[in-house]
């Protein structure tokens, strides 16, 4: 096989594939940089828009729920205390025979 045929059928296609790969990599890097910049600008403008607003509202609702849970626990303690006082009072009346 003469060398010029080998160069034409093997070397040139390999060089073409290498150049195509390099071009695709350059395009990939350019698009990736553009998307990163756009993401950074959106985050600098105040979050990701409606998604960030929804997350903030959910955080606020969770805080309210946590406050209500602590209030319910406090009310349970007060109710138990009142029940103990009533039970002691009824025990005293039973012992004295005040029925």
C-alpha cells in the first residue's frame, strides 16, 4: 500500500476526529461558562425566584408550627397540674367526708 493512500485513509480522518473533538470541547466549555454566569447572576439578584420564595414561606410555616408545638406541650403540663390539684381536692373531701 503506497504511503499517500495510508495518509489519506487513516491519518486525515484521525486528524479530523481530533479537531472535531477539540471544537466540541471548546463549545462545551463556552456554554458551561455562560450557564455558570447566568446562575451566579440569578443568585445575586435574590435567589432562584419563585422556588426561593416558596422555600422561605415553608421555613416560616415550620417556625410557626414549632412554636405551636411548644405551646401545646406547655398547655399539657398545665392541664396535668390542674388535674393533680383537682384530684388532691377530691381526695381531701373524701377523707373529710364532705360528700
